[in-house]
């Protein structure tokens, strides 16, 4: 019988100072990773398509040419023959759920206000072009196409580009191609990793650069986005996925274990964790994890992830649990406790899921919310991706002569205070003949 994962259990009084770090790596490893990503970006800048073709051969074992970097209409048509009707219907279902939520969001964001003759209006205008990174390799993520490209389409972005790595045959996963077609993507390129981010940011002979890059990815992709953000807008640092479960003594250990396992199967660098004031629940979850993970599909990957980055923290009370939960600021936070709704008002996370029937899998596929979320503690300052992220917010001001006259005395005081006399003269000129 396969042995279950050894998930770390900490008493809150004995927590190491860096317990909330997502990647337990030394500074040299981080520096080496950044240096490698910089080298990839610089090579793409210098060599363009040639660099992309070389990296496709090196990392994906794919033989591409400048002519085959872009997925052709024929390849997209062929992709429909390689997927089932049920899969297409499921993508359409997700598209409908996400569309409803995002359209309602946009409908409530424009503001017009009047204040003594001054009209101030805030309007949203779409960004001209965006690049959506869709991970590949170990699994296909058509859902990420919906969460990025569809949302950009709803925001009326004119040019939507998807980059996703190819297989050894030089083909993008057919589900990704089908989802791209359903969501109205304009261009799909067979490029993955840091080199895809470089191509989207700086362009090559084949790929024109975009105004903004969005989407989750590996640590290489995340670092590439952060480095490229000096020159192009990005959504957020969205690296390896996380779930943190805040639970009290009444929670079901079996459901908690199932949700931690579901998160762990994303990859060996995914974080799955529990914070609870109940030592009894912590022990039950640890034991349930060991038995369930040993027999779970993809058991080896799950066990590796839970052993490396899974953890359970036992707190003195719910208040301390809330404090530690907010310090972690997880991508996904599940709350399984009494008064979970009220408790959620105190919590910080990329997305909060309340109650025993709201697992991460629901928000990933069926709730209509976006699963491109801040990781690595960035939920303390960043929000999940939405249609607003594909917009530029623009204020429009119109003032009557009478209203300008009412405020000019106060403007003079402020311009004199800041030693900007010509600012006031520009207003005064309106009242001179």
C-alpha cells in the first residue's frame, strides 16, 4: 500500500519566522532563477522568432518555423474533431457563467457626479491589445482561456492574443484551441514559458507586442512578467496555486482533505493548508489526508506537493487563526466555521469561499468568478482578474463659467501655497476681456 504524504503540523506558538513563505528556497536559487529568466528575455529581444523556435525545441521538443509559430485556421478547425461535444458544451457553460458576472460588473462601474456646476464623469475605455498566457505541459487549461481571453472580449479589447506551449508535434492542446475560438481570440501562438512573456512584451517578427499581459504560470512565467512590467502592464504576480482552509472544530475533516488534495494536484509547487483552533480537527485532517491521498488519482504528484508545501497550523483561538490567515493572504481561502459569513468580513484573500459546499473547484469552473488570482501573499494588495483590468479608467470634467468663478479663490490659495502662480493665471484668464 502506498504511503500517504507527511504534511507538516505546527503549533502556532512554535511557528518558524518564515512559515508564510510560499517557496522555501534560498536567495541564491532565487537569484539564479531571475538571471535565467533575464537571459531568456534578452535572447528573445535580440533574436526574435529564432529564439522562440530554439526554445520550443529545447523545452517542448517541438520543431517549429516562423510560419508555424501561429496556430492556423486549419489547426483550429481540426481541434474541434479532437474534442467531444460534451467538452465543447462545458466550455460554453463556463463562458455563459463568466459572461453574466463580468457584464454586471462593468454595468456598475461608470459614475457621473455634479457638484455646483462641475460635471465629473468616470468612463472605461478598453486597452487596445492584451496577451493571455495559458499554461500547458502537464495539463490543458481551456478554463484559463475563458478566464482571460473571454473577459478581455467582454471588455471590448480589439486584439486578443493567446500564448500556450505546444507538444512535441508542434500542436497546441486542442481544448485550448477550441476555447480560444469560442472566446473570440484573434491570434494563438505556440509559445510557452518566459519566452512567451518576452514575445508578448517586446514582440518578434511574427508576434506583435501587446499593451498588457495577463494569466497564471510557473515561477519562470511569474518572474518574466514582473521583469517585463517595467515596459508593459501586467495583471498581477500569479504563480503556483494556493488554497488555505480556515476551519473550526465543527468542520468536516473529509471535505478539508479532499479540497487540499484537489489543490495539490495542480503541481508539486502548489500550496494546500489548514489553519484551525481545533487540535482534534488538525489530527483528523492529517490522518484523513494520509489515507485519501495514497489512493487518489495522480497520487505521486499529490503526495509530493503536500509533503513539500502542505501544512496545518493549530492556533489558540479563532482570532489568532484569522490573524495568521490574513498574514498568509492566500489565493483561495475556504472558510468552514460557524458564522463563516461574518468571519469573512475580517479576512484577506484573492477569493473567499464560504461554507462546506463552496470548494475551490466550484470557483474554478462554475461560479462565474475568475480563477486568475494573486498568489504569494499579493492578495494583500492585488485583486483577482476582471473585465475592469482590461480597461483604462478615464475621468471627464466639464465646468461652467459660474462654477469656475465659485472655486477660483480657493484655487488661488492652493496655487500660491505650491508656488505655481501660472496655474491660477490660467483660471484668471477666463474672466479677463
